[in-house]
C-alpha cells in the first residue's frame, strides 16, 4: 500500500523541523546538503527494510537500526543532486508495525522529504491502519485496489508500479492478490510503450527461496504478457543482489538499511540511474570498506 509524501518546500521543511524541536535530530550538515542543488530526473533512490522501532536506541543483530537509517539519510542529503523520487520498499517498522514505530520512522526520514517526493510501501513487518494513521495529511488517494492500494507513477524514462504484498503482519510470506494483479495487468496494458519497473516488498518465490511472494507464478505471467516490464525490485531477504529471471526481467534485491541476516552482507541504500534502454544500479554501503560498496552494475533492458 504505497503512500506518496510530496516534497516539502524549504519553508515547510524548516517549519516542521522547528516544531519537532530538540527531539528531532536535524543536524546542521543535513540542512546544508538539502537545499540549493539541482534535480537529476533520471535518478531514483531506494531504501528498504529499515525496521524502525519507537525507541531510537533499538538494536537488532548488533545494529542500531535508527542510526543506520539516519546515516543513509545523511548520505543522501549530501549527494550532489536531488533524485526524482525516493522509494522506501517496505518493512518500515521494526516487527509488527506499532504506531510509535511509524512516528520514529517519519522523524528519521524527515530530511529526505525536502529532497524529493517519497513513496512508501509496506512489508510483512508493517501494519496497514497504523501506517495510514501515521501520515494523515499525506495519505494520497491511491485506493486503486480495495485493501491493496497499488500505485503507478511516471519518471522520464520509465513507469513505476508500486505494489503492496503485505498479507499478514509478522508472517514471512506475502501476496499481491488477484485484484491487485488484475489492476497491474490493466495498467500495464494501457502503458505498453515505456519501460515498466515493478516494485514490491517480497521476492519471487523461485527455486531455493523459503519465503516470498505466494503468487509468484501469476507475477511471472505478467512478465511474459507485458514485454515492457524490464525489472522487478524487491527487498525482504535483506540480501543485496542483482540477477535475471528466465524471461529476461532483471531482479534487483535491495539491501536493508537496517540489519542483515547473514554476517558480511552489506546494508545501505541503492542509487538507480535510468538510461534510454537500461539502468545502472549502485550499492551505497554503510560500510565504505565493504567490497561491494560503490560497485555500479549496468543493466540492459530486454527487447
Ligand atoms: Zn525486512
């Protein structure tokens, strides 16, 4: 269920920062990076699996999850250009989507709102009603599918389809569901000409996957039916990796901003720069010494 948070004006951002007062860590270096730079309309930024709890001191698997998200926010604020959009792809909340988790999440992410529109989607550790209630003024009218509010937006070189795969909070699997897939089918059919990128919290449940999207087969039918689908971007596994589906669709597994499941795997965020017939993806690891940090992978879209 994506929520779109519009970009805040400088004035509105500073007003909110002032209202948040000392409780909100708007460090001066964040302010300095946000304003007065140009936008790159082909760059999008992905965060995923932030797992933010109400208490900013919360540690999981040896990682302070709020500190990690703050570090990603600081890096993005310091990036030389503003992205066209920022997408946070689910598992915003720590475990079960408590109202207070979203309050802390919203505060931690706040500086990003002065940079670009932000799209939020849900994972299996989120809770719909609490999520909606946390952003009462920003919950845009995206009720395209009952219960599963999917959204589509356009950037210069692609159409972006944001799906909702939250089925049951705090259960590992997820599901797009027949109604949402029918919506996706219709929306893709009306946009045949431009590359389409599908963004969903859950991985496809392909060979070797123990959890993931229950309706993987139906999603694969979408790939077969709509050749403009070029990439499927997901999180959930907390394991950064780019691979390719048999159909030629690129599978981009986002790293968590929070904790990793396996020692040595990277956490951080991802920069995506669209080209005319493909895209580059770069891992921005929180550990600048990680071997995969700043590696750029250049993908070419299938025909
Ligand atoms: Zn997660």
